[in-house]
C-alpha cells in the first residue's frame, strides 16, 4: 500500500492528526510500513488505545494490504 494513502486514511479518521508514513527501514516490500502519528486526540489515551485508534482508522487494510506496521504515536 502506498504510504501517502495510509497517511490520508489516518488523517481522515483522527481529527487534526499529522501522520508520516514510509516504507520500513530495510524493507523492500510495499506492505511493511512505519508510521508516526501525532494527534491531540491522543492526549488522554494510553499508548495501547492510541495504537488501536490508528488500527481502527486503517480498518481492513491491516489485514489485506499492510503486513507489518511499526507505529509511534503521541499527543502534540
């Protein structure tokens, strides 16, 4: 899956989110990605809940188009 498409999905689902997505370091596969997501919505959420919010935004793509996602999340 194209990293720009993943960024758009995340930013469309999480208010005021800024997502930066790229191919995972050392990976030549399109389905191994790394993402950093910064969103005010994460302020009161645990790290686990932040990650679940991103996975929810990606929905079925996590099981069909994305094999691995190295995820970093935080509030601004």
